[in-house]
C-alpha cells in the first residue's frame, strides 16, 4: 500500500539563520537525546519539472547525500501532517508525562 501522507516541517536553520520548510515521510525520536528529532525520507516536488523553485532546489542539493537530519526541538517552528491516511506523530521515547519536583533548599 502506497503512503499518501507526509510531514511539512518548518524550522530555524542555524547555518543560514532563516526559516526553512522541509517535506519528509518520516519523523521520529532521535538517538542523540531527548531534545532532538530525526527527519528522514525527504520529499521534493518532482511532478512539474518545467517550474523550478530555487529554494527547494537548493535544499534538495544540500540534502541529497543526507540519510537523516537530526534537529533540536527548540529550532522547530511547526510540524504539519498532510494527507488522507495520516496516523499522527508518536515518539517512542516521549517524556511528556515526566514529573519534575522542585529542588529542596539545602
């Protein structure tokens, strides 16, 4: 069965100091730690080759040999899932129910 959904991720690029929009099939938790996510299987518009978006072409060339991109969660502006068969975004190492107790005075 062919997957009909993908993610549109907007993040602040630390190298270029601007907002970048990236399309990908997979977003998951990263092995780098709790404050990172892994983005892989990048999607680029290849349907209409007569119209070329220079920003997308620059990003495609930058990521052509990249297997996965690990982004700090604080650089992410938004994640949108597009498509009819979306399953939602779930992380296996999700610590959102983590309870932090206040420090006691010493």
